């Protein structure tokens, strides 16, 4: 079963994410900011991370940079960034920072699930490639 960490400071949105993902068959973990998310990533090694960008303590960009720079062994975990910030610069910053994808709020759960399926397929392909060596 694929484990998805949902990092979102807005409780209602986080609960909706967890509910939708659980119904779709994913195991979920939760965190309310980037610092909690980092602790969860380091201790649980989720398969995929969905993270809001604008959060207190540590935002999504800071979290992604922390993983990329200080925890390279975890840098292959796909990150899907969520935000209400729809401008091009924020999208580019997220993708250039290493995010696998970027979604804007309000969330389209069908689109989110399709993006998760793409991540799961890439993870499965990566594992198959590593097994062949």
C-alpha cells in the first residue's frame, strides 16, 4: 500500500485530503506544518508527499529545499505542492525546487488522484529498474 503524507495547516483541507486519499486506497499520514512534515518524512519515509506551500513554522518550499539539500537519500520522494498562489513565479519556483507537480486550490480531487497515480507508476517503474541491476 502506498503511503502519502499530507502536510496542510488548514485542518478542514487536511481532513478532506486524508478522507479522499483513504477512500482511494492510500495509507495516509498527517502534519500541520513543514517542520512536523520533516519529522514525519525522516521517521516514516512516506512514498509521496502532498504539501501546502504557505504554512507557519516551515513552508512547503523550505521543506522541499531542506530535503533536497540536507537529506539527499530522501530527495527521490515525489512532492506535490498545493497552494492558493496561482502566479507563474510560484509554480516555477516549486518545480525548479524539485517538486514532482503543483496543484492550486481549490483542489480538484480527480486531478490530484490522477497525479498521484502518475507518481505511483513512476515509483513502481523505478523499483523495477533497480531490481534489474
